[in-house]
């Protein structure tokens, strides 16, 4: 066998085996969690050994997924975090396809990258396919429509509209409108376009001279004084309409409704706040070495001064000691709570104080079951003042 033929493969395999063996020799001290570099920069290594060559540096403000491990005992004890950078969505630290890289069979599995900026605006569409349809509303005059199946998913501005004209030059005062629901079938007209001329049949595109501002949850609609010209089919969307057009500032009762699909589509830009939040790719390291492309595992030293665990991502696995720990926890809680009972006075106030003190120890089920599998509870309720359903069933039982 040629020793030079697969030297690279042997090196990468040896790195993987070495890292995995390191993890096995270490003891996990927690579950997978989300971490953040809080200040400065933190170095990553291919092994949990700070004397090695750093692969990259992660700057402050970057969050990542990882699992904590501990190595050694006593004064020589050290804590490290094994980073997870695969199947992690941006803007968390990740490499490969999640970060926007084209990773193929001939590419490295992990590669540093440059962050990509988000887009200033996102063009969305709302409506139905603009295609020829069987009918037109030629006999429906002086009317306003609302397509209640078409709501704006975010705040923005309508830039233009495209629709299919079934019959040309029969309309009068066609306007694209935006409605907001008041209640049930009561709507208010929020804004509308100038009159749109339809000189030709077929697909027509109209760009707004001034964008129409919309809010999330608004509805698209339109109106015309003369005969209708937008083609439609029966069935599909729930459309309501009112005969006798009304303007802004009044509640409009859309008394009529039907299932109709009109050939129209509005184009609007998304300008809502937070639009840029998840449109930037994962953060790039401050620096990286070429070895980063071939590292099988990334390790980061746990330093409380610059790395902080933000929250847990997985629950701790159950062990055989859970029951014993749960019982001990309940005992300690009972001792601590018994010391906080209010003083008991004589007479009726004494009985009231006892009852009040005991009732304060009662807990809802959601809180009581958190005490562990060894908690002793009442058969039906949870706390010292709760009675069992009957004496024959026994007063106490243990949670499984």
C-alpha cells in the first residue's frame, strides 16, 4: 500500500479519533447550551489544550452552541466547551451551508467566511395568478370589494399592481384600495390609489405614483364606479363587497359575500422594524488559520470572564440518583419553609394562624412535580392541607 496515497485522509482521521478520545476522557458537566463571548475574544482549538495552535478567535457578542466538559481533578481541573457549528441557524456561529457557503464533496467540511449584509428591502407579492379567467364583473357598478383571504403579512408599502383586464374601456374610476377590519364584516378604507385607466385588455401593470402605506393585517381591495373589468372565476377566495362606494373615516358594512378568485397581484416592499435581524449571515471569526478547514472538533476554554452560558438547550438526562436527590431536596425545602412560618398566637387567632401557615405550604401541581421523582404527594392534591379522596385509597403515594 502506498504510504503517501492517503496521508491526508490518515491525518484527518487521526485528528477525529484524537478529539473523540479527548471527549471520552473528559467528563461532561452539563447539557448542550447556548453560550456568548461577552468581552474581548476567545480562542478555539482542535484539542482541549491551550498550548496548541489556535484555529480562530471568536469576538465579543457572538453566540454559539456547545457542550461543557471537564478534564482532570482538584487544582488541575479544567473546563472546556465543545462547540457545535453544524445544523445551527444564523446569526449564531456556524460554518458550511448554514453560513451561506456552497459545500460540495470536494470542499472542506468547515471553512471560515466573510459575513454577508442583509438586503435593504424585500419585495413581496399578495394576490392571485394574473391569468385569463371566465368572467368579468361588467354588471357590478358603483361597488367596492375586499378580498378577506389576502392579508398583508407585514407592514410595508404597495409599489405597484398587476391585473388582467377582461374588457377594456368600460370601467370608470378604478382604484386599488387598502382596508382594515373593524369587526365581523365591518371595514374601514385606509388608503387608495389614484384612478387607473384600462385602455387595453390583457395583463396590465400599474406603478403607484406614491406608495400606499399598509400595516400588518390589512386587506387588499378595489373599487370602480363603472362596470368591472378585472377577470375572475367562481370559487376560491372569500370576497365581500358593498354597493354604493364610501370613502375614508366611516365604517363600511360589506353586506354581500361570495367565493371568487380575481386575477390581480400587488407588489409591496417590506419596511417593518426588525427586517434586517435575521438576514445577515453567521458572524465570521476575527482571524482563522488554514487548519480550521480540516478540524473535526472545535474546543473553547471556559473562562467566566469572557464566556457566559446564556441558556440551556437540552434537559439533563435522568439518573438512578434522581429519586434520592428529589427526596432530599423536598426535605430541605420543608425544613427551610418550616422556619419561615408566622408566629402562632392563642385562641381563634392561633387556629387561623395554623390554617394560614399550612395553606402557604400548598403548591400547584406544576410546581410540586418539579421537586423530583421522590416527592411525596397527596393522592389527589398537593400539599399538607389537601385531603385524600377517601381513607381506603391511602393518604400518600409516591410519584413514578
